[in-house]
């Protein structure tokens, strides 16, 4: 796994987060599947991770996916997202909130739709 | 009669001692001639005076009365003898005087000659020999190359000196190399520990664990910097090498991560330039030392500001603190410490290694460092990185992904794990572990999927590797001048073949759409399988998640990309029931 000194970036995670190890907004704001949407374009002089998040999140993107894209641990991504949320540059959509039990279609209906589609 | 008997002894007696005293001073040939000359002259004077005195005595005796003749003879004889003695002594003294003076002059000349030879020995010969020894010559070489010495004594001195200096030089070199060796080992340990810590940071999701790991990471980075400093001072190679240009932001963060008070450092940089890989470590280390100085010599509440400015001659980085104002003398001393030519460590005190390190690094990489009072009230240090060391960030890393992720150019290769997308180097190492890791993760439904997933997998990895993120366009395939697919560095040939095959497959409409739907269902399953049990193995599943989405987006309609993750993430139970149905 280790090929010391090669092909790694020199900046360490604590410099990426500015020394914070827990997000100020808390883990409940961003869980793994929270969808993040950027509300503004990246501006010059922004931390590169923030800019990257804003670019990726032009389309709603899950936190875990962001972490994979950035190559950063989820905890670190949460901290960065907390910064952006505090600045109002992103919004977080919680999938669970959208799926309250009554708002969802009935499984039977879905099954019927599926069968119907197959029969086409 | 009596006078000849009396007079010669003084002549001989005085003549010989004179010659005898002259002997040690003068050489071996001249004393004989001068002594002989003195003796001859004295004898001549004696002879002449005896003759004159005897003639005068005889004349006086002849002229004298008969009765007084005896008395006259005695008196005249005595007077003659006295006269003879006086003349002889005078003549001898005069001659001796002359010869002694000549000997003295000769002695003085020789003394001056010898003094000149001694001066030459001290001022030219010895320094030449010592310098030759300092430059690594052996004692024998140095002695052989030394200019000839005037005397045996000097030669002996020179031999002893050469041996001793050579021995001292050997000891110094041995101590230096021992230090360098030890520093190198500590560096290697710190580097591998940093890699390990990075991996652990990715592995552990718990915030408390992460906090501890980050702290350890920070300590480790500081330790690495000290080892780097020792390596620089002992003349060893710098510890790490970067194979690619490092963007300025990473340079600055890498530098500030190595000091204790990094949280007080504020970066003000909009620069997009990168520093060439071979110099990046040196620049980082130099900046770290300057930031450390700035942070240490300013109140713990004040901030250290770092500005980056692109100028015609390169890039100027300013490190300003709000601490102690350095006086004129202190500024000059600091510049002196940086410029200090002498490579010895004797001028260093234990606590002030920083500026010497800065000086060494600046000389090595051709950076210019200057000090001035700061507008913040403290001291400002200006570092100019010459244009030769500045490059734009690597083109191919930024170019393919402008829409969603131009920024990740620095961040995409950050992932150290084999499973992470975008890890640049060994392809074999990467693709295989990625597959291996991901298989057990996704669990049983995964096995039910036959070929389509594997292909998607490959495609997803493909895109990740080539840096194409969630673009709707097909994966950027590079073609060489010959029109054949070009293998990217670190990519396997099989991967290239697959990549070139994928566009045709996706263009084929029924197959393409099927695979797209397939991929989506698979996506659901991935989300389904992972969401409840995400915490232990976050990293590989996260990577997989991204891969699937990319694969789906690459194959499917670009319009759908926005909506794709919605159903996947929305209802685990639903999608699982769906997929159950799908398989029946």
C-alpha cells in the first residue's frame, strides 16, 4: 500500500480542515446519503476542496459520493460541508424527510406498474 | 729581541678568538679568510712597527752619549715595544671590527631570508595544505601537492599538521554522515508513518478516533520536519520527492502542516501556479521554517499571514507576523544567517537552526530570501521562487474535467488506498484490489449479477482513472499520433482496450439502454446493501457508489444524471423489493 514519498499530496487532512476534527453542524445534518446541492459557483481564492464540492454538487450528490470523488474521508467531507452550509453556499436535502410513509406510493402499485411495463 | 717575543702572542691570542666567535655566525669558508686576513694584517702591522721602532731605537742609541747609551737603549727599547704593542693592538682591533661588521651584515641578510621563508610557510604553504585536506584530499596527496619547504623542521611540522587535520576531517565527515544517515532513517519512518496515518484516517469514521489520528499526524509531520532540517544541515538528500508539480495551495498547506502553530497561519492565495516536483519539497520545507519562526516569535494570539503574488520574475511568497519587530541589526543578522556561506555547524546554536536551514535550501534551489519590517507590526519575510521552478498545474489533470471537478486535480490523486478512484500509479495494483475489495462488500446480490456489472465496474474505474468525473460525455479516450489508443501512464493495456471498446458498446442502442437500466438497478442494490452497514467499510463502498453513478451517467441519458441518485437513496425498502421482483 505504501510507496512512501511518491504520488501523494503533501497537504495533510488536518490542514484541509483547519485543525477541526468534528463538524460544527454535527453528523445529523449530513449523513452518508444526504444529498447536497450547491447554491453558488466557486469563487477564486476559495479552498480547493470547497470549490470542488461546489462544482460536483451542481447536481444533487450524496455525501458519500462526494467523499469518494474528493478522495477524502467522510468525516472530513462533513466538516467541509458544514463550512459551506454555514456560508449558505450549499443546501442539504435529507432523503428521509422526503419519504414519509404516506407520501410514498404503495408497493402494490409499483409492482403493478412494473408488471405493466414488462408486458409492453 | 724582547719585543718580537712579546708582541706576537697578543696578535695570535686576539686573532683566534675573533675568528672563533665569528665562526658560529658566519659560514665555514668566510671565517678562515677573514680570520686569516685579520692575522695577516696584524702581523704586517707588527712587523712594520717593529722595524720602525728598532730603527728608531738604533738611531737613538747611535746618536746618544756613550754614558747614556744603555739608558737610552733601555728606554727606547721599552718605548719601541710599547709602541709596537699599541700599533699591533690597534691594527688588530680595527681589522677585527671590520670583519665582524661584515659577518653581522651577512647574518642579518640570512636572518631576513629565513624570516621570509617562515612567512611563506605560515601564510601560503600551511593554508594550501589545510585547504586541500578540507576538500577531501588525503594527507599524502596534500603533502605531495604542497610547495617545497625551506627546512627539515618545516617539513616535519607540515607532516604532523597534515596528519592531524586529516584525522580531524575524517572524524567530522564520519559524524556528519552518521547524522545524515540517522536523519534519513527518521525521515523514512516519518514518511511511511504519514502514509499509514492517512490510511487510518480513511478507515476510521469515528470522529474521536479521527481527532486523535489527526493529532498524531500533526506531531508526525513536525517530527518529519526536524528530521528534514537535520538532513539539510548535514548535507543529505531531502527526504521526499514529488513526481509531479505541486500546486501552490498544497505547497502552502504542506508547509503549514509541519509547524506547531499551524492554526494561526492564514493563507491568502489565489495563485493557480504549481512548483516543479523536484523543488517542491525544498520550497515547502523553507516556508515551513519561516512560518515556524513567524509563529514562534509572535504572540500566541496573533496570526501569521502568508501572501502569494505572481511577479514577472516568478512567485513571491510573503510570510508576515505581528510579533517582535526585528531591529536593523537583527534583520542584518538574519540575512547573514541565511546568506552564510560557511557550511560548518559551529556557528549554529541549538535553538536557531531554522535560518541556517533556510539559507541552505535557498542556495540549493536558487530562491531569494529577504527580510523587512512588516506592516503587521512584526517582521515580513519575502521568498522569491524563480520562474524556472514554476509550472502550471499539470495539464491533463485539469483539462478533462472542467465541468464538475476541475479542482480535484490536486485532490483526486490524494486517495492513498488502492480502491480509491483516481489514484494515479500502478494500474495492476489498483484495479485488482479494487475488484477484490468491492466484491465482498456488496454481498450476495452482487454475485447474481453476471457480466454487466463487471463491465460497468470496469467502465467506472476507467472513467475514474482518466479523470473524467460525472461528465455525460463518453470517457475521454486519448489517441496517439498514429491514431491508436494511447495508454496513459500507469494504466494497463487491457484497460485501454476496454475503454476503446466501451463507446461502441454504449452507442449500440438496445444493449446500451439495457446496460444503463441494469446499472441503475445495480446502483440501487449498492445503495441498499451499503446504507445500513455503511460505517465499518465506508471508503470502498463510497468509491463503488461513485463508480456506479459514473458508469450509469456515462451510459445513460445526460438528463437523467440529476435524478439518478434520488431513487437510489430515497427508499431502501422499496428498491430492494423492486430488485427482488426484477430478478424473478
